C-alpha cells in the first residue's frame, strides 16, 4: 500500500511540475502558466534615439503557431514565420525603431507567437 501511495505521489508531483519545464528552446522563453499564458514583452532593449510618438506605425501580422498532439502521435508541430526583415518589407518600412512580441499559450497544447514592429 505504501508503494502505491509513493508511486501516485511521484506521478502527481511530475504532473504538477511539468509546467515548470521549458517546452522549447529559443532566445525568448516567456514564463509559462498552467492553464493560459498571455505575455507581452520587448524584443528591443536599447531605446536610445528611438522615436516613440505618433509618427511611428505598428505592423504586427507575422505569427508562428505551435501545436502538441499528445494523444495520437506525440509530435510537436510548428508553422509560421516571424522574420523581422520580411515583416518590415511587407509593411514597406524603411526604418524599424523597435520591436516587441506577444505570446499566448493554452494548456501547453497550443501556442501563438506574434512579433510587432514599430517604425517608419
């Protein structure tokens, strides 16, 4: 009986702590929530000389998506492109002032990553 309780305790602990383990490796790893994570942070940390006013425009149409099929195949599938150069080219931006990102994760099964550019 003690062995069964020990095994169940270890399994419960693993299930609880699995949300603390990073699920991917990237330069940007936002904090993970258990149910839903919605996070926004800057990609640029040097704002010296960057214009932040009404003359800068925002363009944020580039997203990547990630899905974990843990039931059938166990595969983690990602698609999309958030290349800053291609986003700026699509928006006809000649100068990128700064950038930030938005991250949304639902139950660790689906995630969305969006890059926002600001510039002229």
